[in-house]
C-alpha cells in the first residue's frame, strides 16, 4: 500500500485535532489525537514533544488570533486596551482550553514575542520594570476570567424562596443583557485607571 499523498500527521493537523477535542471535552490525550487522525500514538511523538508539546501548539493556535498590531497603537493605554480586547476575543472562542493552558509555562515563541512587545510598550511608556509583570499578569487574569465568563449562562443566579434575597433580586432585575461584556468594561476601565496612576506616560 503506497503512502498517502497528504500526510496523516503534521503539526498543524495535530493542533487542529487537539483543539477540537479540547473544545468538545475540556482536555485531550495523545492517544485520542492519534486515533482521530487515524494514526498510531507513537507517530504523533515524531512531530511534537509529547503532551506538553501539543499544549504549546494549542497555545500558539489560540493566541494566533490575537491582533499583534494593537500593540503598535499609541498612547500606551490605547494599545493595552485594544490588545486586551483582542486577547479576550481569541480565548473566548475556546474557553475550555483556558484551564488547560494555565497548567504549564508559556514556551511558544510566537506567544512570547507578543509578551515581549507588551513589556516593551510599558517600559517605553516609563513604567518601572518592577511594575511591568504584575500589571500584565493582572490584565491576563482579567482577560481570561472574562473569556470564561462569556461561556457562562447569562443568568448566573437562581433565586429561591428558601433563601430570600430581595436586594439581589432588585439588582438582577435592573440589569440588562450583556452582563459579561459590561463587567469586562468595568474591570478594564479600573485596571487602566490604576495603571495610569502608576505613572505611565501617555
């Protein structure tokens, strides 16, 4: 039997298949990826460095839809806001991948390059080096938490007669649709206000 004209395995197919499985199940295994691709598990290891290698492929795949041009905007706070919104949209498309990606250090070169640009943005704006990573980590926490929130039900509180909560009921009835988007706007505005207080130059 001759070799197939289109290889069963390459890094792109492995990433696509693993991400499909994660979107469906919230996790993946190398044998699952191999089975779905119609290949032997050992063959997958010829293309990636095991499970950790596939996780980094997933990170690169999800992060590839973040618009890096947002970090070219000026002033710095406009760039950071636009980057945060693009970052959130990228991960909101694959919310079940977020917990998985949080279990290992970032090694993917293209992802590290974006962080290098974000760090450069803040350093060039005059932020002390000691403030840069806490700021970016806080922004990442806000973005990823909000991306998960977008996958949650619009109504997250079910009121019952056995636990009267009249003030909560009042607040919920006054809320409009788009809870997750509005909450993200509030959090991002607060983050940027704090960052400006730290002294970044506009």
